C-alpha cells in the first residue's frame, strides 16, 4: 500500500470543507471529513481506481455519499492528494 500525502492546497480544501460543515451542519462535519479520509486510504490501496486525465497528469475520485471529489497523482511510493473539491465546481483541473 502506498503512503497518502496531502498537498498544501488539499489541506486548505479540507479546512474549508470542515469550516463549511461546522457552520452549516456541525453534526455532519466529522462524517464528511471521515468519508474524504477513507477515500484517500482506499486510493492508497487501489490507486488506479479513478479516471485519468493525461493532460494534467492526475486522476479524479468521487467520494461516496458526498458531492466531493479528490484529485490525485500516483507516485511510486505515495498517492499525492492535490485537491478536495465539491463536484459543483465541475473541474477537471485540480488547480
């Protein structure tokens, strides 16, 4: 299994997601973040699970029971989580 490494932008995304849920539905905040973290661990075990976007050299994974997606890169020994974004942002580019 590969190691999961969250980039600074991805960590900022997590903080923003947490802040949103804490303000709007605090009883769901832990569950949403837990699903995001569980998805990252799943990708560490099955890194090719998400569709690949060759033009940006990354993959995307939709997180179950949420509207969030992880953008990530597969490296030899790690999964780099680039961003955690809401699907309504309709992005293929993790920047």
